C-alpha cells in the first residue's frame, strides 16, 4: 500500500508543520489500511518513508513519531527493513511524510 499521509479520516491535516505528529498519523493510517486488507504490521516486509525537506537533524522528530504509535499500531521492534527518502515536496504543501508498506499475506 502507498500514499499514507498525516491526515485524519476527514482528510484534514492531523499535525500541520509537525513531522513527529505527521509520522504518527501516517502510521495509524497505514495500520488502518493494512487491517482493511486483512493484514497488520506483522505482515509488513518493507517500509518506505518519503519525508520533505529532509535533514539529519530531523531524525529525532521522525523517530519520536514512530515511537509514539509503535505499541498502538503493533509496529514490531525491530522495525521491518525500512528506507527513509528525502524529497523536495509531496503532492500538497502541508504533507511532510508519506508511508509505503509492502505486506505479504499467506
């Protein structure tokens, strides 16, 4: 699945200007999408995060967003293989992160 971002169920930004909050919401949305397909994070074999205006000093906020929801959404520790790719921008100015997850169902 792809295109999971930091917006709530109504499509409104959940944490405008807050990478930590957007990462957390995007992971919640990913969990919901996985559940809709009969999957969970335990079925995920790869994660890709696209983050706008990436700089190494943003890793603390990024990881805090992951940590904030790991237990809530069942994100395994250690994480599945993951890539964090810095991009100039995503499809709308308020979107700072997009999550892509690859899951395998038996």
